[in-house]
């Protein structure tokens, strides 16, 4: 057994397991291609030795840490070029870690702390990025044309002492510069020489409350390590004589944001972040600093009849100079061509490679009908106002857009979103729909939207899949949404949400950071997702802090409702009795607004929190129990000997037909559940179908018309087969009695 000092490089594919589930053979083939065409030649060029591959990982030994970092940099640069040419679902991103340390050599293999540290720090690298240890940094800091962003000292699994870690900044302008980890969490100042290199989030302390004290460094370092040109599209001014046509300027702003975000190598801040500057006279340098971008696109639109003029200019905020300015004249029917031309000229000005692809309208649920497009923009204007009257008006305008273009996928998706987001009788009345018809209309819209899917379509589908306890599929849907619109923070927030339900909250944290990068101002939904993430990692105090912020943020019904539930559970774990009483009152008010008179219980909560792993469900229920919330409604004892276990429920119901009645109304109750969970249900005149599965000691069902609901089953000691009342089916708000008929 031999020991010696060596430079160790470890590379690992980001999300390899998920990619393999989608296309195992294709993913493996792409990995082998990268290994043969990029890694092996580059390793040899820098006098390294490929020790072995480990599934989706690559282990390399080099004699010089300078050579190791040069090798890593060249690999990532080659991979960036290759990925830019590949469709999103065929890209492999690698994380690379480099360490200088003691290794043990046994035959052709190596191991020891030097290898372990390299492995742990590669996990801290960004996708497509490089992380190096402090020992490596000390040797290379002035020897390569790269910069560094300190991540401070990190505790990693399997290593007793904290290790210094640095991210590598590949921008040549950053060469020789090191951005130190921020020690004072109220300051975001950096050396002036680095100001043009990093994307400074000035003033971020007003909103950025990190996962725990000191962790805000992670986001700042991620920003600093992002060497792409960065841009915000400010809201275009409406110079038309008809001031009611502001929706045209807003729509063009939003579409330019989406299309520019699809350019390889360009980072674009979200539409929501940009619109906080609407109608405000603020200097470009201040906007750039607050959003962490270098370039600003601003402009105006003037429309007279069918003719329009768009003026646009691109500003470099570091100099306040104009890099590009142009005027575009044409008919409104030519709006799509004018947008494409604008995107092309901006790409040229920023020296970006303009890929030859179909415009976004043709591949992400758009339209080539200018009148349908205008109707959608008018509908979105009402959607963002979010009053019952405006929601009803948005529905009419979406329907108008679809009458003009029945294949307008995004209009179908926006219409579906209206139905998915309804949460009060007032809204249902304004839209003109009964609650029992909401899911039917939603499914009808999604069926059409699926023909030409948009990011909005994938967002809704992901939400529906989550409620069906299909978080793996929800994650895959959100990956498609991100590929279509990388500037939409909802895609990242929802991905974090899905990962939490999938049992991977630590991964979800990274997507919260990504959402914050494109939209620095936190929404109530993001605060809820952050709180749920903390909660799922047993960080109840931090969860409470995140969830309490929702009270001061613009109201979002579902964020408020879900947030209050998790907040009550967190308070339960923390034994904060006084705070529990306050949350209980707020929950009652929220339920009143929803018109939901069911008893608040653990069974009720399970309808909304479909964790993949039952341990996560139990964590939530345990906190609610400590807060005084009963597991079951109607005063039932969750520990009763008459309650059936999960195995007993499955044996009783799956593969059988049951019949009985609803005692409260006398209506007949029938249900058939196949061995694989396919279910048909009827109560009186109501009938539905769907799928059922077991979650711990409850049976949960996704019904086409009713959505998700869970139930407990009890024996009825006084029941008999003739009365068809041997068992009780307990929902959150109803009881049915039944017997197994066949």
C-alpha cells in the first residue's frame, strides 16, 4: 500500500438517475461519448491518469494541481459548447471537484481522504461548474486565467473538520480575483475591481433571508460564478393614443423576456422582477445592481390602427452607454416577425450565437394569429389584477383567442389555470361554474393544451401529478417547463415544491436559489415552499421564520392556506402554544373564505400534502397533533382497535366491490376498486372514476371530477352483511357505511 500527495479530480453527471429513467440507453451513450471525446483526450493532454469511472462519475489522478484545474476548465468549456448545440433533454451537465491531498494507492485504484474531499466538494459545484478545496486554491490562485468565489468553510459528510471551498469563475475578466465569502450578513459589498465581474445583488439584505445564518453566501457565490451576459427587459412604454392598450407593451415585454432567455449563454431576469420598475424613473446602474444584471433592454410601442412602431435600446449599465438601438415599423399582423428580428439583433450586439430554431410561439403553445395573440394579452392583463370580475373577463378573452385560433396551446393552458386556481364561491360565481364541474372543465382544457404544450401547461400538469402522489412525473414535467422558459421563477419554485414532496428537500433548496436569481423579490408562494423545505429537514424554527413572512407579503390564497398548515405543525413541534392559537384563527378564516365547512383534522390535511414517503407525512401529522389537531374528524379515535391498518384496507377493498349508503342523506354508496387501484365511485346521482392507492393507514384516491381525497376505514361492531354496514368509510367531511359485496 502506497501513500503520496496528488491532485484528484472527480466529475459527476447532474441528475444522472433521472435522465436514465427517461432514456437509459441514450444517457449512457452520451456519457460514453463525453468520456471518449472530451475527458480522455483532455486528461492525457494534462498528464493525468483516468483511474476509473463509477457509474456516472469519473475519477482522475494528476501530479500537478495546476494541471488538474486546467483540465477541469477545458472540460467544462468544451461541454458548454456541446450543450449549446444539443436539445435540452439531451444535455449532460457535469459538476467537477478538484482537491490536493493525501491518497492511498492500491493497484490501479486510489482512495483515502484526498479522494473523499474531492468527491464531497464536487457536489458543491454548480451544474457545469468547478469547485476546489482550500489546499488546491492555495497552489493555483495566481497561476491560471480564472477567478474564484469563496464559499467559506463547509462541513461535508465523512470529513471531521470543515474544509475551505472555492467556486471557479471562468470569465477571463475575473482572472486572479477572489471574491471572499461575506461574513457580515447585512453587507453585500465587494471589491470595486470585481464589480464588473460579479452580478451584484445590491440591497438584497432587505429581502434575502437565508436558509440559516451565513448561508446567503451560497446564492451570492452562485451569482458571482455565473459568467454569462445578464439582462433584464424593462416594461416597454405604451405611447399609443389609446392608453388602454398597455397590455400590448406588457405582452411584448413578456415575450421578449421568454425568447431572449432561450438564447444559449444569456441569463435573463424574470418578467415579474422587471415589472417592479414599471413607470419608475430609476437610473440603469441602480436597476442593474438591484437585479444583478449588466445589460438593460428598454423601449416603447406606439400603435395606430393596424400599424405600429417599436423603439428599443440596449444599455450597458456599467457605462450607461447604448450598445444598440433600433426602430421597427410594421403592421400588427407582423408582430411576431418584428420580435424575432429584435431578438436576433440583440444577440448580435451581445456577441451571442443565435441558434436557428422555430420561434417560441411555434414550439411552446403559441400562435401565428395576431388577433388571437392580442386577445391573450388582454386576458393576461385581467389575470394579473386577480379580482373575481377580472378573472371572469380573462376567461372571456381566452375564449375569444381560442375562437380565433383553436390550436392556441397557451390560451388553453391559461384557461385551465383559471379553473385550477379557483378557491372561493365568489370566484366560481363570477366565472359561472359550479364547484363539481371545475375539474371537468380543467381536464377539458388540459386535453387541448397538451396538443401544443406551454410552460403554463407543464406547471399545471406538475401540480396535478403531485396531488396524485406522482412527484417523479411532476419533476419531469417541470424540467420541460424550465427548458421552454428559463426566465420564469414559478418553474423553479414549483420544482423545489415537487422535490420536497419527492423526499429530496436539500435539492429543492437549490431551486429556491435559482428562482431568487431570476426574481429577487420573494412571493408568498416562495416563502411557503422555503418553509416546507425547512420543515421537511426537521428545521422547525427556520420553517416558522419563513412561513411567518407570508403575512406581510401580497396575498396568494394557496400559499397562505398551505403555509398556515405547515406553520401550525412547526409551532406544534416547537411547543409554541400562544402562536398556535393565532394560526388556528387564521386557518378558520381561510376555510371560511373557501366555503369549506369540514372539520380541520389530520385526515383533511392529507388531502393537500401528498408526500412520496410516509415518514414525511407523519412529520407533518405529528406536529399538528402536538398543536392539538385531531387525526380524524367526528371525534373518532385514531388508535381505536376498530380502525383498519393499511394492509387490512388493501385486502378489504382492492379487487372488490362494496355497497352501502351515506347515513346523513340515505343516498346509496357504491365503489369498485380493481387490484391495481382503478376505481369507480358513486354516491346518489354523483359518479366518478379514478385511481386509488395506500398512504400509510389511509386509502387515497384521485378522482377525475373531485380530485384528491383520503379516507380511514373502521369496523362497525353493530353492522352486518344484510344491512351492508359492516364498515365505515371516513372522509374529511363525510361518513359512508358499507359491506363488501364481491
